C-alpha cells in the first residue's frame, strides 16, 4: 500500500478532542513503520493501544485498514467515559452539544466567558462523586461538558491540576465548533466492536498475543525541567514509570507482538542523554522530525526530533 499525503487519507473519523501530545503530525512516519504484512494486505487482525489519548493513531488506522479486533485503554476515567458515551449514545450526546453550542455562540464574549467558567466549576464539582464504573445517563451530560470545555478553553487542552480538577482557562474563539456532528457519528462507527477500558497500560497484556499490533504512546518524558506537561490524569508518568513501560515492552516482545512506541527525544535538550537509547537497547530506534504545537511560550514551539521505537525491522 503506497503511503499518500495525510490529508488524502485522514478522511473518516478523527480525534473528537484536541489532545496535547496528539500524534496527527507523526501518522505518516508511524504508518511507514508498520509491519510489511499489514502494509501489503491492509489487514490488522488485532490492535491494542494502551495509552489511547486522543486516538489519532487508532482513527487513522481504522480509516485505512481492516481491523478485526481492537482494545483501547487509558488510565484517564474522563477520557474513557467520553469514548464509551460516543460508542453507546452518540445521538443523545449530539443533541446536548448542539444546544450548548447554540446557547454559547449567541452570547457576547463577556457572557461566553461567564458560561465557560460556570460549566468548568460544575464539571469540577461533580468529579469527586462521579461513578466511573457503571454506565449511566449522567455520563452523557458530563461528556458534553468535557467536549465543550475542550473546544472553548485556551489552546484546546485537557489538563488537570494536583487536585484532579480541570484548570485550563477560557479561550477566545470567534465561532468554535462545539458540536461536530459528522465527526462524532464517524467516531461512533469507528468504535463499533471495540473494547474500551479504563486501566493501567499493564492491563493490556491480557489481550496481546503473537502478531498483535500494539502502539504505545505514553505521556512524554519532559524535554527539560520547564516542559513537564504530562497532567492528563491525576497521576504523573515518572522516569520510573518509563522504566516500567520498557520492561512491559520487553515482556510483550517475548509474546511475539509487533510493538511500536513513541516518545520525546531527550537529545533535543541534551545530546548526552541516552535515557531511551539505553532503555530500548537492541530495538529499532528512529529519530523523526516533529513539531511541538502546544506550548504556552510560542518561542518554544518548533521542530524537534521524536522517537519511534519498534521491535521489528522493515
């Protein structure tokens, strides 16, 4: 299968949230490194993604390949709630979001800002008492609030503070698309016959076997002491967690799975930093150019290298 330009291929479901660290810009580089058998026959028998995040890789592959079985996991309960709502109740979600969009866009900027903080305050107030285990109608409204906040907050982020509260401020957008009905319906279709779990990455081992395609996109290791943006859940992903993941990677390699992992390249900041080179010694480590688009300091945005690590060759 020839690799076409990204815009020609990303023509179905796409991420329904703007997600810091999303992989849209790396998709073609990741696709080039798929197992040759998949590139040739266009079929993925089993796909597992232990850190689904915004889901750019999953949606891209779903648009381009036949995936027979899929398991998506993430430790963030709010995110997994949203995936499951779109999977089960997309029409109700679209109705609520449509009403929220009409109401919001009718307001002037001062009242939009007031509306944003009202919804954010209520969203955070409910967080400690939410039941994330048992599917309920409240999940639909909460998912609508999450999408609303994501589409109207500054830079379109999902970020939690140390208390586990959504703390991104209001963003000034003239006409934000809060209810993208077409994409939500496409995401709903893509998630059919997909198992969606809120769990630590190690839980993925129960689904990984020989020839399973596994894409791992953990919270990136900070490039330096001032760029520590891994706050997508209450938990932080430390160097010890990265080491735990590397051990997991080697265990899944022994199962005969096809593994692809991405992360930041410490050498962007310190050419002597061999953290990942040592952790994944013996595997294929490629450095590819990418741009960091979400950074409060615009001077810090620009092209850097990111790592793509595989346990198989082309």
